C-alpha cells in the first residue's frame, strides 16, 4: 500500500540581480506524513508486548500440566517394568498389549511434559497439551462406543501399590483430563484473540 504524500508548497523570494525586482519561485517539497508507518512492524511489536504479558494463570496452567503429565508418565514406566498379569493383556480398543501401550503413551507424555516445563513457546506448549488431551478424550469415547465399562488403566498397576480403588483413580484421571482439555483450549483461544488484536492496523 503506497502511503499518501503531502505536497507542501514553499515559496522563496529571490532578488534579481541589477533590476531590484522580486521573482516568485515556488518549490515543491515532499514530506512523509506521520501515518506512513510500517504496519507489519507495529503488529510484530504489539504481539511481542502481549506475549510478554501472558497472564500468570496461563503460565501456571502450562507448568502444572507439565507436572501432571510427568507424574502420569512415571507411573506408566513403573507399571510397565512390573510383572502384573494385566500387562500381558490386550487393550480392547487399540488391540496392543498394555505393556507396550504403557511405554508408548508414557514416552509421549514425558516429551510433552518436558516441552511444557523447559520451553517458553506458548503456542507449542498449549497445542501439544490440546492434542494429547483430545487424543485421550477420543480414546475414552472409543471405549464407551465399544461398550467397555471397566475403569481405565491410566496409571497402570500403581493404584494397587497405593491401595487406591480403580474407580477412584479413574474418576481422578477424568478430572485431570477435563483440566487439561479446558485449560489448553482456553489458552489457545486467548492466544488467537491476542493475535487478532495485534493484527489490527493503528490507522
């Protein structure tokens, strides 16, 4: 977009040599107006400022999500190293052994937890949490769709070591899942709103 150019006419009067007459000689001078500001630079600066003022609750959510995922990952690793009979059983939906499933999901949870705890890229952190929690939600929906009514083995056999009833552990993991879902998508929505505000032109 070409910025408007303000044409300012400035007049100068020069005395002609020898005759005492004055000659009017207009000069054209181009002055760039204040409105000629790079809108892209302004948007980038606004987004940078808004990213620096990310709410404390949002940062606390990302940190707490990283802690929760690291704890559940460790629980899966401990369970996968055990000798419980259920490890040799097959998951009713994915049709792979619980032993392999514990390792696969545990590694994914630990990787997401490391990103949440170590990095400062809010879009990446919130996006990974949203993706992982959505996958867990679809998995639970799939279990209901095939008519599976037993508690989910999200923590492996660690519930037996803690003398925690499976139903109680299952309800606790449902609350954790809801927390991750709502928190991650709320964070993504906030970031999207800030991006739209930063993209608005100043003039």
